[in-house]
C-alpha cells in the first residue's frame, strides 16, 4: 500500500501543520510516512514528538546525505508528497522518485513553488503575495488547536498571565533567568494575577519542577490556557495560537536574547559557525528591528501593529513594568482581543480537510 509522504522541519510546522494533516489522512485510512528535514530552528526533540503522532513510517532528521537517502527511499513508495516546511528541493526529489504529485503548504513565497502541482496557504493576504495558483485552504494551526480543545475560559479564581519560554533549549536557557527576574515586580504590582509558564511539547520531561521552583505555575496543552487574560510570547506560531484563542498578548524579545535566535537560509548556516555566529545573529536581527519589520503573525496579516512587539534593550524589571501596564488596562486588552478575532475570521476553517481532499483527487485510481 502506497503512502502519503509528509515532509517537515521545525517545531511549529511539525506540531501545528503535520499533526492535523496526519490525523485527517489517518481518519481516511491513508498510510502516512513522515520525513523530518534538517532545520536550524529545530529543538532537538522533533523525533520524539513525531513518534507520538504515530506515522506508519518515520525517517530523519539526519544530515544531507542521510536526508537524500530517506527522501529517495520514502519517495519511491509515495502516491503523493506534501511539503509542510523546509526546502522544496527535498519534496521535488521525493516526488520525482515516486513519480508522485507534489503539494506544498506555506505561509509565504519560497523557491520552487511554481514546480508544485498544488500550493496551499492559510490567509487571503498570504495568497496575494505568493503568486498565481495558490489556494487558500485555511490555517492548519487552527486545526491543530481543535485537536486539543480551544476553550480558555471556565477557570474560577485569579486571572492568568501566560509566558512562553520557547521550544528550543537555547532560548529557554535565556528565558528562564529573565522571566524569573521579572516575577518579583509582577507579583508586587499585580498580586491578584497568576503567572503561568506554558511548556512546549518540545520541552524535555522534568522542566516543570524547575519552573515551579522559580515561582511559576507550569502547564502543558489546552489546560494551560484556562483563565488566561494576557500572554507574553516570542515570534512564531504561538502568536497565531493566541489569536485563535482570543488571548491578548505582546511579543517580548530582549536584545540580550538575539544571540540565541536562529536565522533562516544562508545567513542561518553562517550563523551556526562558532565564534562569528552569535554576533551575526544579533547584528541581523537588530537591523531588522530598525527597519520596523512586523514579527507577530497577526500584525503581519493586519499590516499594522495590533499586539505590541517589545524588542529592544529590556531588563527583567523594565519588561515587567510594561506587562503590568497591560494587566491594569482591561479596556486595552478587550480592544486587542476584538482585533485579533477580526484577523482570525479572515481564514476559512477546515484546512486539513481541504488538503486531504486535494490529495485524494490527485491520487484517485480509475
């Protein structure tokens, strides 16, 4: 029995995109193979998390030669190839090996899209920037949340502030002392609030106790969002999850953390070199900030600053003061919640179903 081959790389794509597509294909009794690609954004826990998705066959992540071997091997038995993150060269290799159609889901332009048989994206605003033949399927991140349950209400007691320390260990190593340094100011000026750390599926077992010892309430999954009234996060798919849950948030990236932030493409490869790498990452990201490029996905989709992006020379104390200003302004939070809902409503629901329908259309046997 041939399979549908899914290709993915980083944490956001694996958890937010692969998970709902794999679940939908399995619901239709389709065999699913998964190839994890090399990725500078990887957490190191992708294999463990991918095993929990129970694909029929799993390969990677590996080096270039290993990835080539796996793409050829899995591609030969694929009836369709769906690229969900990573360089499309791997998808083309796999599709050519199996003489299978190549489909791609992306949030923006990437090299090789014209060579795909079908291209999907989440929002009309994304499709407008990606050229012809791009279908708006809806956001797979929304489908992923539906697997967990999206209810963030119903908790009796103090409202909660959520903190997202990151999916990569290097980022969490910076986040831990920084957020711990924020806590005394937060507790002093917003004593009626709870302060909860949302642990990624890619965080390692045992981290809960470290955060609990630091004074936070750690949590995982949908339960973490109950009673949430505000969130402090980093750029990435977390901003989309918060948008769909209608939780007001701000993005916080202190300049001191920039040496831990990965870069895409060739700059990312250079930045992985010892010595020059951390300095290059900081230089590139400081330059982007001077250009005032929007980072949070809801902001980028709206084309303006909805949620604040706090990127600069922040100390734990100054960051805490900024967060407190939001906690003391309910009308401001309600305004942002409404604006996030407006952006969320521009994407159709059911992305995984539409993509699976297209795969079945392209692989139907007469």
